[in-house]
C-alpha cells in the first residue's frame, strides 16, 4: 500500500496518450501538469518522463510546428523530462510513419530508475502490453506499479493483471485536466 512519503515517478507514452484521448474523449488538449497532479495523489513526485516521437519537419511541417509548441509546453512543467524518439517515413505519404526508439527508451528508464532505487512507486501511462515484462521486473525488485488506462475494463488485460493498482482514466478523472473547457 502506498503512502504520502512514497517517492513517485510517472512514465508517459505520449503517442499512446494522444491516441487514447482522441479515441475516448474526441479531444487531445490535455494539461499534462494537471493530469500528473491527479495521478500523484499527495505522494512525493520525483520526476515525470514524457516519451514521444518527433514528427518529420519536411514531411509534415504543420504537424511538426504544432508538436514543437506542445513539447515546449510539456518541457515547461516542473520535474518533466522529455524523451524523444523519431518517426520513420517510408513510402510517405502512402504509408504512415512508425515510431523508433520510444518504447525501449521508456522501458529502459523505468528499469534503470528502479534498480537505482530512485522511486517507490512507478505509474505507467500507456496501454501497450509490451511493457508487462518491465513492470513485472519492477515489482520483483520490491517497487509498486500503477497503470493509468483508458477505455473498457476488458482493455489491456495483461497490464491490468501485472499492476498493483489500475487508475481508470475516464470522464470523471479527466475533470480539470483539460487546457480549455
């Protein structure tokens, strides 16, 4: 059971967050600072890591500009570290780009900070079941693991099973976490 003296780190898969917000709420104008404050629950925040892939400046100039503005706003939040991979464009624009280096960076940071004893509780904001092994390793090392998930209770069953606690990100949770309205 966690308490207010627990040291907390939050690991956010930005692409997963964006697509989950879009699918669940039909909007993406999240205030990451307010969102993380809700997840924190009075615990001692050590650091927030936000992972994403940079959109190609040449391939998608408008999206690149919007994304840079968003990254700047995220980087301005106290205790946030941006970890950026890249998007790989093959046969663009006929084929959508794919992320490179993001998931492995998140899993590496999650495990590295765990083994350095930098946190007591890790919160993962992601729906990718590829993280299950890393989360189990964190638990096996005596730490608590929480997962913030969007969508139905049936979603991400392996993540739900490995987590010590599941935070359901629904309309009620998101109240006060939007930049507007």
